[in-house]
């Protein structure tokens, strides 16, 4: 259930970010955003751990900041898979989107998911 909520939240974030940067980040519809979010979640399960292991020394030297680059790479792969309905103009845009999504997801987890944990206890 939490995985599906994460996909929906990422899809909403894709649409919101695309609304702010129309020239460099394009999502054709909310359905395309859901598809891109689903593909991104699959890539985060399958490809991201391999990339993290391969780039572990660089990640340690940069104190974890290289993880944003890995997230941008997975966004670029998502762009390539989705075709023209989900477009990221450059790697810099993908890096900016990765940073924005990471910050937004942290805030959403603190506001939405952690109070739900407190209520269960």
C-alpha cells in the first residue's frame, strides 16, 4: 500500500515540477506521470542498488552527495523508456529534479507517514 502511495506522490511531484519548468521538463499527462513514476520505482528497485555499489568509493568521498547523481541517472533512464510523453532536456535538469524530489519526499514522509506511526503506538 505504501508503495502505491509513493508512486502517486511521485507522479504528483512530476506534474508539479513540470508545471514550473515547462521548457526543460515535460510530462504529457497525469497518466504519463504515473507510468514514469512506476518505471522509476522499478528502476530504484533493480538498477539503483547496482549503481550504488559500483560508485561506493565516490559516494563515500562526496559524503553521499553522489546519490543525487545516481537518482538523476535513473530519471534519465526513465526518460529514455517513456519516450516523448516524459522528457527531461538535460542531465542538469535531471539532477535538479532529483534534488527537488528528494527534498519533497523527505518533507512528505515527515508530515504524512511519521504521524501515522505515532497514532498506531
